[in-house]
C-alpha cells in the first residue's frame, strides 16, 4: 500500500518588526518590543537637532529576559514589576524596593572597593533578589523607565544614581570619570566633580542581560558619529556607550561681565560636558542643579578645554 | 430609574446612568478597561481631565493630570475639611472655620496636621498637593473605616468622621516610615467622599483574609482598617560595621491596600 503525502502547505508569511531602539527583531503583531518595551506602533520622534525622544514604555507592557518577565506599570513614576523564574535574579540599590512576595529572598551583593564607594557617595549596598517570585521597584521622582537590553559582552556607562535594576547576567563595575576642576577661594581649594567622581559600567557576560535605568522627566537619545561632538549640561547625562569619550569644557561669556573676569575673584562661566562619538548618548530633561560656587578656577582635568566668547 | 439602565463602577461599586463615561461617585472612567498587573495590583483609575464627582449637593471637578486639582462646588448645606496648606483658591464667600480636634498636643508632637480647616458652601474652592501624582477618590459607605498615611489626604466631606489611630508597636512607629499615627476616616450614618493624593502612581490590591504582602513602608498610602501592618527587618550585611537593616511592612488582609510609586518622604510645609 502506498501512502499518499499531503500536498505541501504554503509557508505562512510572518511580518517581522525591528525595534528602532534596541535592534531586536520581533513579531509585528506585538504592541511593544519584548526586549526593551518600546511601543511598536509609535513612530520614532526625532527633533530637528537630532535627538530622538524615547517613547514612554506603555502601561502594562512586558519585557522578557531569560525565563522571567518585567511588567512596567504606571505613567508618572513607573513601577518595574518582576516575575522572577527559579534560577533568575536581579540586583538593585536597596531603597528602590517597592514590594515583594514573601518567598523572594533578598541579600546584599558583595562590592569591591567599599571604602572608596563610601567616600564617593555611591550606594554602599547593592541588594540582590533571587526567584522564583515577584518583586517590584520604583524610584522617587517623576520620569521614565529606560530598558537597555545588553547583548553578550556589550557594555554601557551610566551616571551615578541613575541605575535601578540589572539582571544577574550583567556584571557591575565602576571607574573614575576624570571630569573635575578645582576652585580657589583665598587659601581654600575645593575639587568639583560635575558628573560625580565615579561612573557605573555594566557589561553583559556571555549571555545577554537587561539593565533598567530611571530618567527624571523625559529622556532623549542620540547616536554620535565618529568624531561628532556635542556639549551638554553635565547633570543631564544618563548613559553613554563606552566608545564615547568625554572631557570638561568651560566657556566664558563675552561682553561686560566677561571683561571683568581676569581681575575679579568671581568669574562668570558655563561648565559643560563635552562628548565625542562614536556611540549613543542619553540625556534627561529634568536634572539637578549643579553646584558651582563661582570662585576662580585653579586647575582642571588634563583634557579640559575652554573657550572665551 | 430602571436598574438595567445603570452602569456599575468596578472601582467604587457606585452606579451611574447609562451613557455616562465616568462614574458619578468616584470619577473613574467607565469606558476604559481596568489596568491590572499580572501580580494582581490594580492601577487607580486615571481620572479624566475635567471629570466630575457628586457628593451630597456638591460637585468635585478634577482638573489637570500631572498635579491634579480638585475643584469643589459646594452646595449650601455641605462642607469639606482639609489641611490648610493644600488650599489653592476659593471664592470670597466660602466660609472658613477650624475643625476642633481632640488630642491636639499629641498631634502637634507627632507632626500631624494641627490645624484642619473647614470650608462651607455655597461657593467654589480648589485644592492641590505639591508634587506630581494622582488623585484617589474613595466614596465611603456608612460604617466603612479607612486608614490613611498622614499628610496623604487632600479633602473629605463633612459627613465623614475624622480621627487618628495610634500605630501599634514600637517597631512600627520607629521604622514604619510614617510616625506614630495614621488618619482614620469613618463614614457613620451617611455616605461621604474622601480624596487622597498619591505621589507618582497609585496601585490597589484586595488582600484575602490571612493573605499578606511585604511593602516598602514609605509606599503605603491607605488601607481598610481590617488590614494589619507589622514591620519586619531584613538584615543586609556589608562588612562595614556589620551592615544595615532594611525595614519592610508586612500587610495582612482582609481588605484593600493602596500604595504609591513615588515614596520618597515629601515635606509639605
């Protein structure tokens, strides 16, 4: 007896969608990118100057990592609600914890160079939570959650106190920013760090990971081409790719006030952060005021530049 | 009216006429799906700009979305009470009084509002808090008791009895993140309206009897009086002076529990 083979069925054509934010390719039928939560059906809004506005993650959107999920809830101060599978874990700064199931175990994560962290004002305690179970986090300011999926071995540099949560596949490290200047008032000298003394660096291990940041206000991202540069308010920096170099940039205004600068103790100036591509740079629209007492600058970091208008 | 021509509100249980787009009792949009997370937290209904809520012979209109304003049109027999610093503006003919409060010295020492003001109709008066967040409209039915974090209530109708309850247990007082007292609102013989301001976004879940969840104490916003709160300390070791303790609140049902997502302590004075 001869078996008759069924006629070949046409392969269903599936429409795929490439997320403009994280580059992940997903089924076009979804309403948000499963890797970073960016809405699929919202056109990328880019300003004339080249900044792309990060589309707010839609209320109740889900992001998948490993066997676990993160659901984003709320609009003004969004909550990251994690459903951790057994074996999956996250780490976070402990004051961000909003609520948790009883069975989720939390413990402190050992951090190297604790004394330096203590003196630099960095969080001394990094807390880790292990699945299975649910745990949720939020920050204490109105703004946006930024989900940064990290491919294997990919790194990103994050300004201090911006970090919220990372999955256990992501390695946490930190480095000196090298952005500083010293002012002199009589015999007193004071060193200022416009973006902090240290910066966090997150690197995915052999497997991809997920990093969640919080931006105050709205968040804007741009991709700098090799050699392309921009100056920004130092406290507005959120994150950058490690390939983006940075240095301090001082500008002195022209006109009457600028003319008095060499003779006066008080000097009118703008303190900027100069960033040079290639790579991504993200800024937040609501940033804290940067303290600058206005005293004469005694010295600056070696790569600092200045301009007199 | 024919009961079949009414729409029941999922948030407060109130009934509104057919065709209404928001609940007349709490302002919750009736034509928007409930937003419930997989973990069981329900988002407080996002009140539509300019939506109206009725209580007694008065109307509350909610204006704005980032720092919403509650604008009250008081009927002739109605009054509302509030902490004096949340008053935004009022008609000149709206009468102002101070509510007599028991335990004034205790309240002053505990940092609770020492002066609670009363505005009486007729006329218009408006209120807002000093941070981005949401208004939570809680219609109170007779015999309903609600405990609210101190400095979280925006205004309340005069039919509701306002008192305070001392938080039990020294640990709860020291590490509960809200001092010694909580506001307690009890609707007695008549229904009333309580409006809170939650910082950031507000979420609610209904705990079954004996069910418990662990929350950051600063995130607690309100609860039914049947929900109990106990502080537990999670030890985190760092190698520096033995580490620190992290204080978390175990909330145990039955009843509703409301939390806010922006739980940094905000000074309002």
